């Protein structure tokens, strides 16, 4: 059994809750939200699917749960 995780007060006030990100990103017109520096970050405590679902509520764009060594293209690819 995994013990319940409680974030330190400083972590709680210095990070945005994942459930707030979806509506915020939707209002801002963001195409893709990439989550990083997850708290708690251990997959056995909070799965990637859970992070994704929390952000997807109220958001119609793409959600990427960033993990160590994940590489994502940024910007447009120039051809020719």
C-alpha cells in the first residue's frame, strides 16, 4: 500500500493545480499543454492518465505529460 502524499505548503502555493490548467489554457487559446515538474512525480502515486484527465477537463487541446528525456518538437518545421 502506498502512503498518501501531502505536498509541503510551499509546493502548494508555488505550483498551479492540474485541474486549473485546462480552463486556463482553453481561455488563453493554447494548442498544447506540456506538464513538467509534477508533484508528486512518482507514477505509482499519480498515473500519467490521471494527470492527463485532470488537465483535459475544460480543455479541448493536446495534453502531454512530460517525463525525463521526453523530446518534443517546438515551432514549425521549415522545408526547402
